[in-house]
């Protein structure tokens, strides 16, 4: 498989990255001048690159929750399809829910990685405009969640662990989805995932919005990438309900406590996976490698846990969320 090179250049669209973009442009110009002339600019380029690294670290250390939401939505951020391409040794996609159709917003398939076999389930957003429309920007219909559950039950029969990649602003809210039982499909997935008798690892790689995320989000280990978010509702949706204005989305993002740091502190996720300097969109391969290492570590750890203990711990983990003593 071909591997895209790391992307040191700052992408347009994030206001807080504009000073970094200007510095990156200056470095690129000096490199071009240095290679096309007899001028010795190596030391100056090295100083600017060091300054860029320090400034990037400072900027990303001080991001607001709303700014992190925008990083999670960055157009160059690795998607489930990138993880399939860069992380897996083999992947065979499985289609359809045997009832209505094949929802492209959810991808499922048999995967292998360094000799370890498992079922992969993930939200699929698409990269081109055409693909994004076909995938509803990662917003799944009921048939997507039914497909995911059927494949997870297949994994149980085959005694394969399950890995889910969460990246959705929420389940599709259209009339057709509601008519076909959107809420019931998500609720069924949540219930049945507690009963699936194989290890389950869940990772939020970008957006983790509402029940659309929870529909494939019940697992023995739940992790998040550093600049992803996980919330009961999107900041825009929260702002529309509470303030009747989308302009209040930054305030809503702050109130929702949706960042990885907040959720780790509250005990809602087990681990935050650190991203490459400046976010996963700057170095997709580096981000994928870190996720791969964590997934392998968790799968090997969970493989040693007896099944009754695994299921009991999974139930206690979610049952204890939100209680003063961390359990009930």
C-alpha cells in the first residue's frame, strides 16, 4: 500500500493556525531560495523550523474546546479509510443489513494487523464531495447500525475481537431514518454490545457526536485521540437549543466538557492518545502509527481476560459512569 508523506504544511481554514502558516510559508521560500542559489541559508532555516515547532506546541497547548472541535473536523484529518489503508495488513469489507440496504456511512469488515485478526467497524465520512454526500458526512441511518450489529454478532461466532472507529457528528436525522427506527436501532446496538462475548475496543478518532457515536461506542476499552471530541450533542445543536443561536457554539463547546482532557478527568474514557505535534492532520501516518500501537496493546491485554470477567467489567464500567463513587 502506498503511504502519504507527513504533511508539515499548515492547512488553511483554522484561524489560530494563520501565524503558523505564515512562518511555514517563509521556511518554504527560504528552502527554495537555498536550493536555487549559492546562498548559505541552512542555519536560518533551522532556526525558523525550531521556532515553528515551539510556536506550534504553544498554540496547541492553549486551544479552547471550540478550537479543538474544529481540529477534529479538519479536512485533512485521517478518516477511517486512512486507518484501513495505513494500519491494516488485510481488509475484506462486509456489506448490508439484510433488511433494507448497505449504509455507506458505516463500514464493517474482517481485518488483520501484525498477525492479529479482528472485526473493524467504523464511521465513514468520505473524502471527495461525491463520497461525502453518499456517506451523509458520516451520519448513519438505521440500516448502518443494524449492519454494524450483525457483523459484530458474526465476530462473536468467529471468536474475533472488535475494534470500532468513531467519527460522526451524529446519526442521520432525516424523516426516512426516523421512519425506519433510528432510535431503536441505536438503542439495540448499545444493549447488545454489552452482551457481545468477545473483546471490544472503541476509539474516537475525530467527532463523537450523540447517539450516533454511542451506537458503536460500548467497549471494554474506550480511547480518544487528543484533538477529538465526544459529546451528547454537537456544540451547534446545543447552542441552537439553549440560546437559539449558532453563534453561541463556542460557549456551548466549553460548557459541554467534550474535550479528551475533560473526558479523561471525568472517567468517561480510558486513555487519550497523543497526536503528532500540531494535530493528526499534519502527520496522518504518525497518528495512525500511534493508534495502531494502542489498539494492539489493548487487544493483547483483553485477550488474556476470562470471558465472564470481561463482560462483568464492561457492564460495571458504563454502569458506574456519572455516579459519585464511580460505581453502583
